[in-house]
């Protein structure tokens, strides 16, 4: 009878061997996680990261500057010194998640939503002429929501960017034909601008006009039609100024040699005083003198003056540099996008933010008359902050995967 071999058994493992295998397994797992994270990071578009980083920094910086520039006025009014700071931080806490949500949407979602967004924006803008409309500084451009006010024109900006992107994307190859450019763009723009003209907010109208021209230019509309649109826009702005005593006084004060510092020239003069007082390095965060009731709208239209006073020329140049870098990143996203709807949207948002920042800073340093335009992402104001963040979120969704804009990544 053949001898059967005894079954072989594994030698008992020593505690040291078991620990070594466990350590090796953990090391392999950690390596896999690092490799996976590295691939994920490398897979994210650099422009996406840059745009998101610049945006978040400007928002955080703006919240700090709103606290610094508004604390004295709030205290003088019997409110908590941090009340506007809390409001601005709350608006940022709402706007940033909206931006991140928008960044996850495919381009097809924005195309489907364009007409609905435009309709909602027009309805909201028309509500300023109802009993819930609010008149501030002679401009009926806000609606009262009960717990806060809202400026519908900010929603119009986002809606027009999306809608123009949709229309221009569909009409590619036909934008040299006048009829194709005019319909339906001209009737819709006449409706939007007609409602905004009735609200008398010239500063916002100028920014929206620049946004439209930028979207048309980056969308590839023929130059002759752009020049015609620019001529109409300039003529409209001149007429709005001529028939307004308030605006004519500001313009006359700006161009005239005899400046009335006690009236229309007060805000401009004290904005320049604040910038001059800051010198090279500034007086230090929180140490502004202009905010002590010398400079109206210190936390809004003239927040750049407070930045220059407290952080000096260096701080002001850094802020300008961030907006220049933001413009460069948006131009790169525009060139990387493969869809003309995406290109038009990016071009519109680029023109909107950069032009508005330019106007705000130019007013503060005395290159333009006062127009009441806030500094994007930095000045106080919930409507402007939330809608600007949402618009940047749309651009982020394009930057995430510019070559395949229709897919969700």
C-alpha cells in the first residue's frame, strides 16, 4: 500500500512577520491613495484652480475690508460694528456654494436654462416699479425682500451672458448677416435696457452695455455691427446724462476747473485724500481716517480708497494685479474653449468683471466722474457678490473640461 504524504501546513507566523506584512499593506494603501490623489490633481485644469483661487482670495479680502471700512459708520448708527461684516460673510457663504454648484454643470444645462433665466431676470427687473420697489439715491433699482434688498440688474447680467451665449452659438457662420445678428438680439436688448433706463441707474446700465458688447465681440460678431452698437450705447449714455441734473452736475464738476468740494466734488476729493494719506505702505488695517464719516460709501463704491489708505500703494497695486491676473486666466479659458456658446459666455463674464473693476478704480483715482459702480467681489452688497460668484461658477464649469464642454465631469 503506497505511503500517503502528510498534508503540508504553513509554518506558524511569528508576531514580527505579521507586523511586517501589515506595515507593508498600509504602505501600499498609502501609496495608492497618493497616486490616486496625484492623478486627480493633475487632471484638474490649471485655469480652473487659478480662477477659483483668485476668486476666493478676493472674496475673503473683501470681507475683511468691509469690516474695516464700515465699522465706524455702523457704530455711529447704533448698530454692532460687525453688522455689515456679518452680512457680507453671509452673502459669501451663500454665493460660494452656488459657485461650486454651477461649476459642476455641463454646458448643455446652461443652454437649456438661458431663456428661462432671461425671463426671470426681466420679471425681477420689472418688479422695481411695483410697491416693493425701493428708491435709493434717486435710482429705483432695488426690490424689498423683507429681510434684505435685491438689485435685479445683477441677475440681468448673468441672464444676458447665458442668453447671448446661446444665441450666438446657434448663429455661428451667420454673424456677418445683419438680420441674423439683429433677430432676436436687438428686440431682447431693447426690452432689457428699456426697463433699466426707467430705473435711472446709469452706472449699472454702462456695465451691462459693456458686457453685451464684450459678449458680441468675443462671440465673433462682425466689426461693423459692433461699431454700430457702440455708437448707439454712447449716444444713449450721453442722452441719459444730459437730461439728468444730478449727472450733469457730476460731469460738470469732473471736467470743470472750479470744483465744488462741498457738494458734488466731496466724494471724489475725499477718495483722493484717502489714497494720498496711505502713502507707500498704508496707515495699517483698520486705521483709516476717511471712513470716519468723511468718505460716503466707504465700504461700497469707494472701498478701493480705503484699501489704498490702509494698505498703501503696495496694497492697491496687489488688488489691481489680482484683477489683471483674473483677466489673463479668463482669456486663457476663452481660448481653450471649443464651443462658441462657451466662448461667448466667458467673454461676457470677462468684460463684465474687468470693465466694472476698471470703472470703479478709475472713479476713485479721479479718471472718471462718480458712477456708483462697486468693485467686483470686494465691495459690500449681496446681490452683486452672489451673482458675480455664480457667473464665475459658470466659467469654472467651462474651464473644468474646455474641450468637451457638453459633458459633465
